[in-house]
C-alpha cells in the first residue's frame, strides 16, 4: 500500500471509531458551549480585542481535552500491530491530520457559539480564517506530539496540559496578533511576515515531532 | 564510543585537567569580582552606568545555554545507546541550567527595573526566555510522572530534544523578528565598540568563560553525587 492509501485508511478508521462512540466529541462540544455560556453571563459589552482573546482561550483549552484521547484508547497489542504493519511515521501523520480536522471543526463551532452567545463581531478579512487554519495545524502538531509523550505516563491529561502550555504560548502570541488584524480588516499581504514566522514555527515543530516519534513508539 | 570515553574519564590526565579547570575558574571569578566592582564604566546612552550588569546577566544565560546544549547532545547519545549514567547526567544538567536561567532572569529583572522602570518590560526576549524556563520546568515534571527508569529516561530524552529545538527558536530566532530592548534583536545593533570599550570587554569575555566553566563544574559535582547515591542504593559497584 502506498503512503497516501495507508493514511486514508487510518483516517477513515478514526472517523468510524469516533462516529460509533460519540461520547468524546459530545463532551468537547458540551465543554465549548458551557464555556461560551459562562462568557455570555460574565461579559456585557465585548469589543474585538477581547472577543479575539476569549476565542483563542476557548480553543486552546478545548484542544487540550480534544486531543488528549488520541493515543490513550489502544491496548499494547493493538499498538504493536499498527507499529509493525504500518510504521510509526504514517501513524503519526494520520493522527495529526485527524486531530487537525477535529480542531478545525471545533474552531468553527466555537466561532458560531461565540457569535451567538457573546457578540457578533463582523470579520472583515479572510486573514482571520487563515490564522484559524494555521493555528489549528500548529495546535494539532503540538498536541499530538505531547499526547504521544503523555500517553505513556500515569498522570494522563493533567500532564498533557502542563507539557503543552509552554510550547503553545509563542504560537498563541502570534495567533492573537494575526487574528485581531484579520478581524479588524488587514489583508493577507500586509501580514505576510507574521504568517511566514508562524508557518516556520509549525514546520519546526512538525519536523521535530516527526523525527522523534518513532523513538517514542519503540516500546 | 562509550568505552573510549570511559577510559578517558578514568585516566589520570583527565583528573589533572579537572584540577587545572577548577583553578582557572576560581582565578577568573577572582578577576571578575575584583575588577568588576572597581572599574570605570563608560556612560552609554539610555543604559549609562547599568551596563555593569552585563558582566553577570549575559554570562548566566550563556551558562544555561551551554548546559542545555550539553543535555541535548547527551539526550541524542542516550537514544542511540541507552546508559543510566547518561540519563542522570542529563537530569543534573537541566537542574543546574534551570538555576542559572532563574538567576539570569532575576538579574535581568533587576537591570530592567533600574534602567527602564519596570520589572518585566514588554520585550520579546523576556517573554521567550520565560517560556523556555517553563518548557524545561515541564521537563522536570515529566520526569516525576514515570515509574519505570528505562521508560522515564527514553521519553524524557525525546522531550529534551524537542524542548532544546524550541529553545533555539525562542531565544535566538524569534527575537530577531520582533522589536526588542536587547542588543542584536529587533533593530538594535549587536554588541559593538559603541556599547563596550576596552574597559569592559576583557571582564565581559572572561565572565562568559568563567560562568560557563562554573556551570559545568556544578553540574559535574551534582552528577557525581547522584551517581554515587544511585550506585549505593542499587549496589552497582563493578
């Protein structure tokens, strides 16, 4: 099987598993809606800067929960099976793509929820969605890698939060900067410098994770 | 590879080198402290007399960087061929590096308070170094959450490599992109003859060397202590 076919097969597997046991995604959706309701109760008048910051905070915390279950469901025999038949790199890439799609869907749902509950801030440029896309890619890289590390440990999801937050912070700094520009109306060409830096950071994290993942999976 | 290094480290030549190394470190520190407290500092725009802080602020960070580089190299060596001593050494390098980084951060805060009025100026390098410290503190937390030593060592070696790459990006690449108070970043010129003339340069350069040597010395002592403790506990004397 070629690599693309393997990745497509693994992705379809993940979607089927998710569809059968909907508990995980329902819990994340409930989490997002609950947080946005708390925001609705707490804030009266939300301007663009604050809305942007709250949006990214909700996405950050829900992404930690969403990706935490990535590597936890499998038994030892299952893992060894996948490792020998498919190989660790392909497995890792398929997890990353699945988590990215999941996070992007969650980001859209968060945007809709915040539009309903908090404030309907008009988004003036495509730059906002481009930053959401790049942010979800970056979050997926980081969270998948950290979830692989934390899956072996006993403490579970609290360890994942501790490990991921320092690495998330620089990405979050850039995302906040670029997405507020997107909401307020800058075009993509004006912020190309920041976007390049963000893409560079994504690429760096992905290459580090890609090289290191097989070592994590040798067990 | 390891048997060769074992022979080197057990030899008499290495122990005489270590003695010279420690004497040189002490000599450098006597020089830095003596000359550093008494020299005439030039008055530089904005910084004025607080340029004196460069003698201890920058070398502390350089010491931390060097220790984390050593931890990175040892993590790669551990992944290639696992040995429990390397794992202990990585842990001690990160511990001592964190202490040096904390001191560098505190001295930076002190410098900023006297020069610019606030403890944490809105500077990208300050934020990036805080994030680096958090990443390595998370490394220490990661080590505590594993029971089995081999698994702990392997996974923490992987995380160490990851966090060193992140540190390189955060401290060296990122500040050049954004505006910054630090020299060499964000549109400021690098350290040049405008900032430091002949009076401060020899003190600064020997301080860089001295603090790095001190960091290695402290990490070495801690490593030997922890290794002996481990050997006594597990009765591993060969």
